[in-house]
């Protein structure tokens, strides 16, 4: 009951592997009339690692334009930073609104 099995395998194709960058997402702060400017600056410095100067510029943009981009990251990092900033704000009683947008 023995059968001879002959496997004839030819590999003629070269596999092409394309690597694509994951999409980036913007963490956007929205303007409100309750959250103090100093708090927004401190969140931008503490969570998003901005310098005081860049944090002040972003905060001014939030105030004048209604929103400002705190940073651009992969989705998981953007979500984590947005949640961290929002949780810190809530713990201090501030209604800071943050959203994530695809770049």
C-alpha cells in the first residue's frame, strides 16, 4: 500500500511586499469659554511635549480660529494622548473638548 508521491514545486514568482505607512490623525483642541488659557498651555506642554512658545501659539490659534492642532500621530497614540488630556481636564473641572481627525 505504498504510493509514491512526487511533488514538483516550482517557484517562479517573486513576491513583492509593499509596506505602507499607517494613516496619521490630528488631535484637535476645540475652543470653549470655560477652560483657562493657562490650563490649555500646561496640557500642551505636559501631554503633547510642546515648548511654552509653541503651546502659546497653538492656544492663540484655538482661541481665534475655534480649534487648533495639538499634534499629528498614528491613531492609537492620538487616541491615548487625547484621552489623557481630556481626563486631566475633567479632573480639574474643565470641559476641554478634543477630537481626532484623519489627516
